[in-house]
C-alpha cells in the first residue's frame, strides 16, 4: 500500500514537470507547496528558493499590482487570462498570463493554484519596438568608395518618396543603417520607426506580432495592435524577409497591396499608412528558386532595390572604417590607440571578410581588449583564429556581382510573364504585381 502511494507520488511529480505550463500552488498561509519545472524555467529560480517560503518574501510586485495567487487566496475567486508583471528575488522582470483558482478541501479554503504562460519575451519585444532609435542618417555611413557612394546617392533619392524599398546585402554590411537613414531623412522622420527580424520568432508568434490580435482569437489572446498599426504614419523595417513563412508572405503581400490590416481573430480591416523597408542577405534569385521568397512579393517590395556592397568590394574604405572603430573603442575603453601596423593593413586587404563591416569592428574590439601599453594594433593582438594561416585567403577570387545576377533574373521573370500572357503587357504587369508603366520602364531598362 505504501509502495503504491510512493509510485503515485512519483508519477504525479513526473506529470507536473512534463506539463508545458507553469504551475505554482500556495497553502492557506501563502507558502509555496507546488512549483513545477516549467515555472522554475519561467522565473529563472531554483525550487529551494521558493518551496515552503511565503510568496511575498520571495517575489516583488509593483505597488499598483497584487499577486494573482494571493488575491485568489484572499477572495476565494478564480480569474482567467490575467496579465501580471513582477520580479523574482534577483530583480529579474517576469510577465505571464495566468489562470488562477482557489483550492478548497471539505469546503474549506486551503490555498490557491496558478497555471501560467510566459510572455516575458513578447512584452520585451513590444517595448523594444517602441523605444526611440538613435536616428542614424546618411552622414553616419562611413565610406567614400565609388561602390558605397553610388548606393548612398540612390538611397537619398528613395528617401524623397514613400515607395517600398528592398535592401539586399550580406550579413554585416549595414543594411539597417541604410534603412534608418532613409526613414530619418524622409517626410516620415517624425513617425515611428519599428523593426522586426522575421527569423527571430516562430511563425505563430510573428504573425500575431505583425498583424495584431483580437481578444478570444486563441488561448491568452488579448486586443493588441500589430506592428503595422504601431508603425502607422512611419516606417516598418522587416529584416530577413526571406525567412518569413511563405503562407505569411501571402498575407503580407495583401496588406502591402490593400494598405489595410486585419487582426488575427478579427473581422474588420483597418487602413494603415506604412512604408515597408525589407532586407535580405541573399539574392532574390536564390530565395525564389529555393522557395524562400514569393516572386510577387519580390516585385511588390522591390520598387526601389538597394544592393549594399560587401567589404571586400570596397577595400579602399578600410582605413576610414578602421579609424572610426578605433576611435569608438578608445572612448569606451579609455585608451589611446593610434592605428594599425602595415602588417595588419596588409592582412586586412588580403582577408575575404565574410562578416563584412561587423566582423571588422569585432576584430578591432577584440584586439584592443588584449593590448596593454601599445599604441598600434599588431598582428599578435588579433584573435587567434585570424592569425592562423587558413584565414589569409586572397581576396582576388570574386563571385559574379550581385547586381549582374539580379539583372539577369529580373529579365528572365519579365520574359516568362510576357510569354505566359501572349506578349500582352497589361496582363504581364498584373501577373507580376506591377503597373503597366512600371513594367514598360523595366523592359526598356533591361533591353526587352
């Protein structure tokens, strides 16, 4: 009999720790009785810090808020889908949506139990999207090479309009810097600038963040504006658009075309005035061929297309960029580094820079971290992985230019559309999501 009881207890504890929801129960004195694994994960705490301790001795609540658990214990009433923000014993902020129930035994109130869903990351994301940006403009873009100067000039022209922009470039080339510059030098500069990395969150979460939710649409759903509504009158930057699920790309395309958004679970469409700037770290040709980008979405977003050159194609900007990052970390580290030795400069010119400008900054930061009284960055100061022979790869071997590949792919898409529609320009334009005038302009530019 005793063995059966132990087995049941072990089974009960196993189930409690396997449930994908936080479970926290207190007794009639407010002391923790049950604290499962998911709740420990949510609150980043060990069971020894919580079990058998009074709730108010462990957690801190804002003066305007009361613990939903203690409220259930005090009133004997249950509550559902209540959002609560509080702090653990290390001061870490936690936000959860809770279902809370009083616990009765033989008609006597013996405690309360709470089932919690963690929304801390979502709350932080929403809060971060509302934080003011530093307001980068074109004069913050460092470089005087022809490759980057042409892109800056083209981007400045784009800042005069509200057309959608597609920025293409490898990781670390500064795509967001160009996006911010376009926004803050446009008529929308007084409006919000909101960013979202499409690869950072799962599909079900990114959809609700983009388009918003209607209360009751799903468990825990509340009335919340999506990023399109939040960016109304301003700019929405969608980073890594090719990482967005193809199904969501179709919904995004409809919003771009109709300029209206409907929340998940809602029935009404709300007009929005948002300029969308999207970025990609691969060519549209590759993304479309590998089913990571809808062809019609590419044509809708690519009204203005900027191709950000990789660092290996603008090596004449290396001295300017190097000087800028050294000055930056001189200020941060209170150092007085004057520059780099000729040997380091030679290495910089021979290196392929797969991480581009971001990688250059990281190398300089790492080198300055190990310097003592030296005033010049030497090869021995560079991180070990860069001092290994395998990283001294000549920069002479270059792949076909991105702009040439884009040119050929755009020409191919237009020719296919014309062939499919019997050379009818109006029908081909409709299939491609373009106006007749825009298609004629592109045909002329491409020599079709």
